[in-house]
């Protein structure tokens, strides 16, 4: 075992796949010489050279167009978009070209590419650099959508994404980059479409993603200690494909459901999970579900207002205790 930060796990995961497969290469703004604006890719240029680790001009359209063309010709590129907010500048290529090529060619052309991007709020970057946009990507058929919450999952899910035949949007939460844990030695390969149960409980199922997972776990401990509520916490990890079985099995056991997400409330991924539960096991529920989200607003820059907007541990505890009455 070796201790890695979430940001260190990004470089480790990319290096693992570049070492294994010389078709893997990596491009993005300031990712080579500077090691990335969030210092997630340091050492890759020195290890793999400028032919496989390249800085690009400031053009998201160029980055996604380049990785699309490279994937069509047999490579397995990884492209970095500095902030997920910048998906808006290249969304036509992502949603109308990358996502649809395999379908429109009847499977004759695969696009095994990964678009990595820093996602989420909490760091006072303001409304244009703090969005959580997983729901944008999961709404487009043809894209796979991943959002890890731990360093180990960064490595394993990144490996699975690089090896997948379809395009994957890989959301890394900016607020987790400093998180640390012991990561197993050797090759780590996970599986897309698999959730993880981070905590077992009998009274309630809490489903969370990315930076909301550690908050949900902390809230679950407080619920147990202060209110006698035993909560299961499920880390979704992969929104497309979605591990509905793990979620449904847990809800059937606990009979209660809360979703915790950083997305704005309208059309968030939690609403999709609630709708699946309503379709598949509504009669297992002993009460209404609760969706704990960011309000439908642009995230403020002011620290007090941003903290008020994003679901906190206290907000999770308060929402759950009201639901359990």
C-alpha cells in the first residue's frame, strides 16, 4: 500500500495506462510542462515524453476534436478540460459528434477516449468555474459518465474508462484533490457501472456522488450517534452505466431513500434515481424520499453563500431527521 492524494492518483492512473498501452496519450492545457492547473499530471511529461504528453492551445474545441480524430484512427487518447464549465464551449462536438459516431456507423467506428475534467464547487471560483455538470453528460446517449470519490477509485475507474470502447466523461471533484488514502500496489482496474456501499445500515439508504460521499458518511455517523438512525451510504461512482441493482436492493431493505448531490435541484441525477425507485420498488418505501441538492441557482462567489448553497453535513442530518419523523 502507498498513500496517494486524489490529485496524485490522477497522475498514477494515467501513467498506469500509458505504461501498459502505447496507444494511450494525453493532451490538455498546461498539462505537460506545468503538470496541470490543479497539479494532477506532474511527472508525466518527463516519464513519457512530448510525443505522448502534450500541451495544447487554449481551445476546448481543439482538444475534443483532436481526441475524437485520434480515437477514430485507433489510439486511446485522454483529453483534459481544465474546468467542466468549459464543456459548454465544445458541447456540439461532444454531444453531436463524439457521442453519436459509434451508433451512426453501426459500430464500425469506436471512440475509446476519455475526457477528464475538474468539476464542482466549494473553492470560491465563482459561478462560471464551479458547476456540477454530470447531469449534462448523462442526458446524452452514447456517453459514459464517471465521478470517483476516492484516490483508489480514481485509479481503477480511470483504467476502466481508458479501456472502454466508448467515450467517457470523467469528472474529478476539485474539492477532493487533497484527499488521501492508502492505495494498493500494482495494477488497479475497476468496473464501470458499479456502485460501492461505503457504510451499511438498516433504517435508511443515502445515495451520494463524488464530494458528497464523505459528507454523507459524516452525516451518517452523526445520525447514528445523535438520533439512533442507521444509514447505508452508497457511492454511485458511475452515473452511466448506473448500478440500479445495488440501489434498489438497499432501498428494499431499508425502506427509506435520500439522495445527496451538488447539482442544482432541477433535473439532477438524484431525480432520475428517485424515478427509478418509484418505478421499480415504490411499495417498498415506508415514507417519502428526500432529495438534498444545491438550489436552482448559479453558485455564489462569497464563501458564506456558497457554503449555504452546497449540501452540508448539517443539511443532510436535518433533512433526514425530518424525513424519518
